[in-house]
């Protein structure tokens, strides 16, 4: 963690006033996606310190939203992914400086970045930042209680025409989940696969149907086994498996027989 405020301020300045970072902060404040720069937008503020204070406040407000707002978390991942190496370092510097001032679990700040970071050094830096907090306080939900990720669960149904439909919901971190919706037949392969990579669990609508096919809670193992057969059917037909299935590959792993037996 950066202990020098001046150093943290420099990192924040590098982060805040480049176009990608300012664009992200404008989105966080509900503005449009124009290329308007802070010097133009904030003209008339009480000097440079006033402009920086306003941007810093917007930055911290937006960071706080990462614990509960899936759109903000996705925006963080996409914006971070678009940055060159030096700007990614500046982002991490700013997080290290500001996170102690936020009532937000470190995993909420860093997990979206880790999902798109491929550099080993930065991945290690992010993992260490998450592990440090987990070792001391543990991840906590909005009530202050330790946050334990729920198990994956599934819904399934079959249409009168024999088309199968399912919904898989798998935990990511805190109260965020990813959702997979499929239409398929076990012996014919996939008709359609849709993936929501990041959703806040409390915002999920009640699952009743997938494209007109009624679904109901189903033991996870049954749905995963059907999907495995559909994958094999696609391979036999020399079709590539839908890319979205890769995010759920852990459900098809060596512990398949130990998957939960209930929804």
C-alpha cells in the first residue's frame, strides 16, 4: 500500500485526467460519452485543487458502487482492459491509496480488474491486495456479516417439441453471479447460448421460462450432464462449442460426481 500521500496524489492525477479515465468517471456521474475534458467541464472551479477534489469525489463514489452495481463493475473491467500498462499501474496505485478510505471490500475493487488482467506482475499485485484484506477482515456483505458465496444452482425445462432449456447461476464474488441460459437437445447440440457475465444476485428476476420454455429448479448435476452431452453432440457434428460455456468449465471438472444434488 502507498503510504506517501504525495505519491498517491501523483498516481491519481495520472489516472484521472487521461481520456479513458475521465470518460469512465463521466459515465459514473451519469453523463454522456463525449470526449469533453475535465479542464473544459470544470472551468470555474476554485483552482486546480477544486477540480481535482471534484474528480476525486466522483472517483470514490464510483468505486463504492462496485460492491453492488454490476454495470459499474463491468465498466471498470472494460475501461481497465482498454488502458496501456502505465495507466493500469496508475489505476492500481490510486486504489492502493484510496481503498482504506472506502467502506468497500477489496475484492469488489479488484475482482473486475483481475478478470481482464493478463500481466503476471499486476495479477500478483491484485491477488495480494485481495488476500491481505481477506486475511485480516474477510469479505463482508452489506450488513457487515462475512459474505459466503452461494453454490451454483440450475433451472431446467423441456418444450413440447423436445427442446431443452436451462438456466445456470454460478457465484463469482461477494453477491455477484454469472448467468447462463441455453436452448439445446442433449443429442443434437446447442440452438442458443446467452451469457450474463456479471449480475448482482439481488437484481436477478424470478426464473420461470427461457424463450417460452417453462423451467423449474433442477439438481445441478442433471443439467450439467445434459450440457456435457450437448457439447459432445456439437463436437461429433464438427461444430465449435459456444464460447460462453468456458466460464462454467469448472462445473464439468474432475469433481463432477460431487456436484450439489439440489437446486
